[in-house]
C-alpha cells in the first residue's frame, strides 16, 4: 500500500487497527492521520521493528480486502507480544 492508498483508507483502518493492535493509542491515531511515514514511526515506537512488519501486513490485507483486490498474499500476522 502506498501513501495515497493509505490516506484514502485511513478512516476505515483506524478502528480495526486500534482494536487489533492495542498498543496504538488514540493520540497515535491523531498523530498518524493518514500519513504512512508517521504510521511506520509510531509502529516502531510502540512495537519495535519485529512487529512493525506484522502490522504493515495486517494493514495491507485490510486494504486489499476493502479495495476489492484481495489475494491470499496477505495472511494475518502471528502476534508475538
């Protein structure tokens, strides 16, 4: 997912993101506000680089499903912490 796609689907992504990844705060969501670079920085701050990739896979899977281009390439991540 690129910046344009991330921004377009940010509204749909916020609630399930926070529900699934509980270290993401309301303040983080306000800070991110559709910016993919900020999203990556917040993930690194909250989850470190290990789970950063897992959250990106999760977000890409949601985007693929919502956009109608869903494939099995994005499996749900196995949470490690």
